[in-house]
C-alpha cells in the first residue's frame, strides 16, 4: 500500500500533531500522512493530505525526501511504501492550533492538535514516521 507523508518545517522545527480525542498510547505523535488514492501521484497525495489534515494552504513543496517501506505488523498485515515529501511553512504559521479533518464527509471529523517541535527531537514520532528526518539536513 502506498502512503504519502509530509515533513512540514518552519526553520529548524517540525510540525507534529496528536489526536485530541484519543489516548496518546493509541495514536502517538504524528506528521500529516495518508493513503495515495488510485490514479493519484504520491506528490499530489502529499499535497492533498497536508491541506486536509492541517488546514494550511500557504506551504512551499520542496521535494521528495525519500521512499521507505514500513512493516505495520502486528497491528495490520501490511507493508506500506512511504513517499515522504518536504514542505516549508512561513514564519507566520501559528505556533499551535486545532484542526478538524473532514474525511471527505464519509466519517465524523477528527480533531488534531498541532504544534512545532525541534527537528532533532523527531525521534519521538510514532510508527517510524521520523525515519527519514535526517535527510532534511543533507
């Protein structure tokens, strides 16, 4: 299964979120990401997902960071092919906010609480989401 991820940076900070209405031990700290739809490029999926999940539209796409496989087992019997893209936010982006992902109207909205963390603390991300953060410094 192909997934698209967004590393959104503001200077030396990384945008992360937590699910407001679910325990942290179930969802962890995450970056915007989602499934690449049929007929959609991973880049287009990353742009769509970052807008849907953050509400931010004033981002600059800087390019593909890399592609990495992630074995989701034992949670699900899947291996995800993660396409990770780098986006830059302006210095005027808020320090923290809550956004509701609408899920294309197919499910109840999900509340996400956003904040920035120093890039060097990206190791706290759940499910290996920070695996390619080191590539941003090259």
